[in-house]
């Protein structure tokens, strides 16, 4: 029987999901963060789901792209990206703009388009897989592993969002010093079995963060450790930290901003450097690899433009002897499933991938994905292998509808100003 896989409808649902008070160099996470749920429906009634950033600038592009897709084949992924190229991007969105304080690297019109198209690509692959009875990893060429390893994503955090702020409570407690970070790591290990740990730094002066990583090394001997200050340090400070922690770090992540500065730190310390800030587009690869500025690229399928682009990035990295792993922002189970499918197909994935998922108490799935020994099993069920709970989507969408607009665009500095009214994101390098 031939099935009609023409896209007949695209449903876009912006939602707000609970986020704990996680600190980074720009500020603190807001109590709720925007995501966009993308659903494509085909003529034969198959639904596929994807997920991407939900801030206004992404919604602006997702709406016209969704309309353009109706009438196309769900398998036409090349056509999807060609259509995305035609979506106009308001110049004000990219001129002198930084995305989340630069934490996702440069902001360009192409990258905005890719960040949106990737949500549609995942939704199309999910629908196609369901229609054909094949898992997404099979559509991507097949898995080379049965489970994908993730690392614990440790954050300095407050016990609660500031008083008076509407929020969901979490049970992680505060972590603002080495003992708090070690305690958080223990919980991550107990709850999910993670064996590698990444600390989000750039929050406290480097000596305090060095002490936290040393405390982790002592508490978890032999476990891979990473520290990521999101470019908050000068070259000299980065070298000082690299010298202090070189023995215990698997890699330092974006210690400083820019390809030249990263290359300087590497040549003077030999400590491997990972990035999700200085190489975030194909155009940035040549210079960075030529200068030997990065030793591990952290792909994020959202802004690299989907699962197939992630495979292409991995192939380029492999060619140049550069490692590849995965970056993560706040995301839900649809994206974790997508990350797991593509990671399952990438040969030579030598570093555990990042995921914020354990921080998210809310999800849109009927059943949350689970980590066993820090790993997510690769599903062989058709599509992504997850089921979306429409009532949960509706609940989180209502929260988005009821918001006065202050939470619809992620703003870590605004959240920090609730506690510290004079806060401005620190100039970089901060130290
Ligand atoms: O690895 C990274 O750089 C990130 O995950 C960036 C994120 O924006 C993270 O710092 C956060 O959510 O605070
Ligand atoms: Mg990073």
C-alpha cells in the first residue's frame, strides 16, 4: 500500500517550561523558558514532532516556514532547507545582536533559519520513520551504538528563584561553593549514573571555580571533568586555569572568546579546548581548524541545522582529527530523543554529550526518557520512539499565552536583576 506523505498541516505550539535558578556568566535562568513544539501532519494522518528554541525571533521564522511546507512531501528534507533559505529575517534581529549573551556564538540570519528548520527536520524524520516503521537512526544511515553517553551538567545555583517570583520548586538545593557542587554531582550520579561531569563556570572568580573542579577530582577520581566559563576569561586567565587544572580536565570549554585567543591558550597549555561558541557554523570551521584553536566541537543540532548537518559536521571533524560531542541548552524529551538518534549514528564519539534534560522537571512526553549509567538507550521504535502528551503541551502553551511577554524571550540578565537591580551582564573578559 502506498501512503500519502504529503504534509497537510503544520502545528506550532510555543510553550514555557519550568527552569531552576541556574547561574551563568550573564545572569541566572528565568523561572520559565520558551520552547517551540513543531508538529507536521501528513495526508495519511501521521504526526511527527520536533522541538527548538521558542523565543520570538524563532517564532517569527517558524510561522512562514510552516505555511510554506504544506503540500510538500515529508521526506523532502532538501526542499525543507531550500524553503527555509527563502524566509526573510528582520535585519534588526541580527545586527549587533548576541544570542543569550553570546552563549550560542554568532547570531546570523542563516543560523536563525537553521535553528528553526532543524525543528521541522526532526518533525519530518519522526513522521517519516513512523510511516515507514523505521527508527530515525535508520533513516540517518543506522546506529553504530545502542546507547549514548551523557555527562552531568553541573551548575552553580540558588536554592530558589528570588522571593516573590512565580516558579516551580526543585529539590536540588543550592550550590554556590565547592562543597555544594560536589553534593550536586553526587545527586547526579545517584539519580542518573553519570560518570563525567561538566561545571558551568564564569560565575565566580576563577580561583573559586578551580577549587570546585579540584574538589570534584578528589570526590570522583578518574572521572572526566570539564569546565565551561562561556568565554568569560582573558587569555592569561585561561592559561592560569589550564595550568592549574590541566591534569584533571578532560577539556576546557570556551575559556576565552574567539578563534585567535583559543588558539593562543591551546598552544601555550596543550590542554584540549572544546567549543560551542567559536565554531557554531560551517563557515567558522576552516579558520578554527587551521589555527588548531579547538580540539572538540560541541554540535547542537538546533543551530547547526538538524541531524543530517550534525552528521556532516562530525565527518568534517573526523577528517581533521578534531573530536565531536554535543552541546545542550534547556530542552525537552523530543530533542533528547533527536540528539540520541543522531549521536547513535556518529562513529568515534569519544566524549559524553551534554544535556540539560535532568534540570527540566516538566516535559511534553507521556513518559520521560531515562538515563541508565549516564546513558540513554537508542530507541528502535518507529520515528523518534517517543509519544507526545497533548494535554501537557496544552498546559505549557497556556502558560505561554498567559505570560505578559516577559518570559517569552530568554533573558538571564533580566532574571538576575530581580535579585540584584543594578546587574548588567559583565563585560568580557570578565576575569
Ligand atoms: O555549554 C554551553 O555553553 C551552554 O550550555 C550554554 C547555555 O546557555 C548554558 O550556559 C545555560 O543555559 O546557562
Ligand atoms: Mg559551552
